[in-house]
C-alpha cells in the first residue's frame, strides 16, 4: 500500500487515484452500528481490474432501535 494513502479521507484518495478502476469495501461491525466521522482508507491492493480500497469510518456508534 502506498503509505501516503493510509488514513487519508476516502474522497481525497479517489481524487489522487484519478480514473483508475476501483473496487471499494467498507469495514463495519456486525449488528446495528452507524459509521460516524470521515470515511478513511485502511488498505489498498492491486487487483486484475485496477485497485481495491478497504475503508472504514473513524468511529462506530450503536444504532438506536426504532
């Protein structure tokens, strides 16, 4: 992974990566959690069709039951 992308906001990383084909996976806890804060890059890896980004929020809060 390019160390410059580590913990970078996902929007900024996509701008830097330009027109490359990207596949993105969002990390989230199992159950009723809500992502809070900025979506950040955790890992980047090369795949056949381009790049794969693993991203996650800065924090997760327990979602309220309706």
